[in-house]
């Protein structure tokens, strides 16, 4: 646990089987994580491995998150702040709410005021993560709201959620460059049933040089086996991508 306004550096650490999450950073902290592993940690609220409060900054490199779970949002991480991830593995994490691996959203409590989170991912791998419980179950790999995000050479493989099997993104801007979105599933049971691979809700998306294959959208609506662009008045660009074998 770190109180506000601290800087925490974790290097070559192992966190396993912790109850109540492994790392909790109060608002306005800096958290640097390098060459660490987080396995089988659980939390009865948000962020099975790491919770980061608003106004903080999180940087994670060369680390693994395996088998972590949270009753609410973010099986591995719940970020209410800006974050950077490089060369990280997220495998078999599970959320009882949104974001099987990561939930990134800060609710200001005022619908007229939004806090935009800046998120970047490079060479990260999300596989076997799950968000199928709770009221929504959005984003097997990640769930982001009110954000600007970039994914460079990242892979989302075999993740599952009620909607957005690989990613569920709402009210933001995303760029995906390179990487693979493959064999993810949206299984339905929420109000949407959309986006086997990727669900973009009121989100501007630029997707380039990606492979999007063998994703499935099920449920009553079952729309967008590969990608579902939900909501109007938003511009999307998809360039130089291979999109094959998806179904709905």
C-alpha cells in the first residue's frame, strides 16, 4: 500500500496469492514496475494485482500478470490514471465486472466533467482473459472509457467477454498499429452482444497493419464478429489489415 504523493519502484519482485490485491497506489503516486510477476492475486473490489488511483502515473515493463482476479473491474489492473505498458503478458486474468485483464476509467461523479486517461501499450500479449460476469461483462482483454490509447504490435488472443471479446472501448480515441486480434469471443448476455474481436462505442479508431481473424460474436444481437463500430458521428479508419474467418 502506498499513500498519496509517493514514488514506488518495483524491480524483480514476485507477488503471488495475495488477498486484497498485491499493490495499491493511492491518488497522485508514481508507480514504476520492471521485471515483476503477479500471479493468482485477488481483490474483492477493483484490480486483482494493481490498483492505481487518480492523478497517478503507472509505468510497467517486462512483467507478467497471470491468473489474477477481481470481483469488480480489472482482473489484473484497475487504472484510474495515465499508464504505459511495454513487453507485458496478461494471461488468464478474470474480472467480475469489466476488463478481464485491465479496466481503465475514472468516474468524476459529474456527467459533465470527464477525465481523459492517456494509455500506451507496446509489444504486450493478452490471452485467455475473461469478463463474463456481473451486469455488463465488457472487454475480455481490456475495457477503457474516456481515454486516448495506442497499441503497437500487441496481440489479443482467445479472450472472452459478453461484449468486446478482445477489447471494449467507449468514449475515446484509439490507434492500433500492427499486432493480432484473433480467436476472441463475445458470448452475449448484456445489452449489446457486440464485437467478437473489438467493440468501439462512440470511439474514434485508427487500425492499421493488423491481422483480425477467427473472432466470434454470439448472443441475441451477435453483431460484428471482427469489429463493431457502435454509435454515430465518429470517424474510423482501417488500413492495410487482414480481416478473415470472423463470424457473427
